[in-house]
């Protein structure tokens, strides 16, 4: 992924973490724990 994609991922993660009401719109209804697992899996694969 590009730096911009990484920045967007971090922004989305922070938005989800600090604004749970918006969580479902971009995390496919995953729980925060599941989303975090997938997030770090994606991060590690870059």
C-alpha cells in the first residue's frame, strides 16, 4: 500500500476508536476487536 493508503487506514482506525457511532459504516459491522485484528494483519502485510 501507499503512504496515503496507510494514512487513510490510520484515520479510519482512529475514527472508529474514538467515534463508535461511525464504526459500522466502514468496518463491515465488525466488532472493534475484530476490526483491530484485521487492521494489524493488513498493516503487517504491507
